[in-house]
C-alpha cells in the first residue's frame, strides 16, 4: 500500500539545506561537505491523526505533481536536481478508515434534514405553519446532543434519494421505510420503529380485507412503501385503478368524497388522520403486506455521520428520553 508520507520526503529538506547554505555562503573557505553519510532522515508532512481524508487528498495531489513533473521542477529549482523519494514505504501507513461527513456537519454547525411536510405525526406543518412531529422532536434532541443545530427542509418525497445524494439535504428522517431496494442507494440507521402497511376504508365499506380490493380504486402516496410493494409484486392489474398522491391529506379527502374505495399506507400516519374523523374512516386489521420498519437514511459513504447519529439514538433509548417523546405523540413507547 502506498504510504502518504514517503513520496514527498525531500521537499521539506529544502528548508534545512537552504539554512545550511545560507550560513556557509558568507565564508565558503571555512566549511566543506564530507561525503560520508553521518545519518539519514526522511521528511514528510504531518496531519492530525483523525484527518485521514485531508491527508489522502493532499497525497493524491502530490502524487499528481510528481507524475506530471511539477514537483521535480520545484526540486531542481532549489537543489539543482530532482531528488524526491518515490514509492518508498513508510513504517506508519495511513489508511482510509473513515470519512469526513461528521466533521463537515460539525464545522458548519448544522445538519439539513429532508422530510415530507405532509406526513403527520412524523413530520408536518401545524396550523401556524411550523414543522412539528415525532421525528422532528427526535431529531432536535439528537442534534442538541451532537452539539449542532438542525434545519428542516421540505422536499418532494418522490425525489428523496436524489435530494440526499445530490447533497441538498444531509439525511432523510421522516418515517422512511427500510427496504432492500432503498439500501442500494442510501445508508440506513438501525430500525427505530415498526411500520405496518394497512388498509383505510370508509366506516361502512364492504371491504373487509386485502382480497376485497380486487377491481377497486385504491390510493397510495407516490413513491411510498405501499406504492413500491404493488409495483415490485406486479399487483397493478388486480385493481381497477391506482391513484397516486403527493400526500395523505388529499388521499383521505378523496376517500371521504367517495372517489376512492380504500387507501393503502403506513398505519401510524393513517391513524393520525383517523383521529381527526373517527366516525368517517376505519383501519382494517389485516396487513396489506409484511411489517416494515422506519430508519434514518444517509448517503452511502457518510458512515461517520450515520454512526454518530446512531450512537445518540441509542443513548436516547437507553436514558428514556426517546420513550418520553414517543409517549407524547402516540400515548405509548413505540421505539424498537
């Protein structure tokens, strides 16, 4: 493995050599340089132990300078020859053991959290226009423990992975189901809550279970877990029509107006809407598909940030602060 500190060892030797020659130039008759080698050293650039990403980037640039001759020209300017060391192993190798994702957040002082602002009770705008919710309170507590601020940014949830990987947000924290397909594009935290996919129907609906949906008009949130499961399993042909909505608010309005026969979606979110009109809707006990879990999504390479947030989440579960937030929103502790 190429070592960071070896290839540039004699660049810094220039400083010492210049100081020596400067001292000798005034009276060259008094001093001579003997050929016998009293001892040898190799000079290098020093970095903080944890600044691996920075050290590797500097090394990459220096390698390029050696390869294109730029470093050699600088050496010739000062020493009269290109005496840079090349391909020499250093006894303390530097390895790319981490990333700078956490440090970047700490340096700027805040983390940008992407969310669907119409996904109560996980994250949504209340009557005064303020973004509130269970995930919002959890994120605020986590950010406080991390010594940073958190900025909540409403995004198009159907483009959530593009928003994350395009670095317009630092994480997705808003009742996001962990799926195998999503794992290909993002790095998830450990699951923090179960997420059942269930059916919501009008109170007097003849629909009693999943098999009764055939030939019916159903609604789902666009790019939601329910939407993805239907596509993944090729179930589109089972239903008369599948209507996709940007958020659950519009879907429940259509369900109440009779334009939908049923809604398929997250139980936690749907029950929040049910609580607003308990006489109009009901949730069926049968799961639409297997139970999922919610997780926080980060960019695939942002391991340091993910691990630090996970450590804080673990602390919040252990000391009971996470349970307290859950009880405020759901009446009981739903954290895994």
